[in-house]
C-alpha cells in the first residue's frame, strides 16, 4: 500500500528544521542536504518543497510570511487601544526575540539574494508590499482611521500615504540595524523607538 504523506505536517517540520539550523549555523549552514539530514527525509523527498538553496530560502520566507499574517490578524482581532495595537503590529517586523531574529535573518538573506537571483524577484516585491501594508495598518490604528482593505491599496489622503512611507523606511532601517548590531539594541529600546516614531508621525 503506498505511503500517505501529510504534506501540511511535513511543511511544518521542514520550516521548523530550517529555522533551527539558521538560528544555530546561519543562512549558509542551511543547505538542502543539511535540512534533509536533520529532518530525517531524503534529499529527493524535499523536491516537492524546494531543490536548491534559493528554493529553500523562498520556502522559509513563505512560511515566515504565513506566520506573520496569523500574528498580525491576531492583533487586529483583539480589543486594544489604537496606539498599542499600532506598536504591536510594527513590533512583529523587528528582531525582538529569538524567533523573530531568525525570521529577520531569513528575510534579509532572501532580499540580498534576490538582487542576483531572478527566482526570488517575486518574493522581493511581495516583501516590500507586505511591510508597507503593515505600516499602513499601524498608522490607521494609531490615528483611529479605517485601515486599507487589502495589501497594495494606498491611503486616499496623500499626506497619510507619505507618513506610511516614512514609517516603512524607519521600520526597515531599524530592523536592519537591530539585526546587524544586536548588542546596541535592547528589546525595550526597540519598543521605545517604535513608540516615539508613531507619536511623531
């Protein structure tokens, strides 16, 4: 009788394995062979999910995106004051703990690789729009305004759209600095900076 594979459970196992390897050994340690060995599957068995390191990075980034969407939706569904919800939304993009540090490492690796690897071009475009969307959501929450209905939809007010763009640049820069110089930023320090910029914008 043919073996039945639970693809959703396999995806979860592989995503967890990729994150664990990256957290211990960095992006370069996460090879297809290494992931297969640690997940207890054959290299051939991974071809349904990825068959190269670029594919592996894209797979990991897509899984991070799925997790991020769930967390963002969770904050949007809770009954919270607008400024607090805005801060919590933006914090999901920052390396505030071990899990989010790995997520940021994967995203940055994908974005850098996408400059020379056309197979990741779509991921780069999606990452840009997704982060800008979170910034629009945060700004709408902070100002008690109706949020954009879908990703890619700008504010009708050009002034608000400029503020969302400024927030996007700020969060991008803070994420990069915190990932590159973790010793210079405490979690509370990052939270304070996000609160400050929201108040200013």
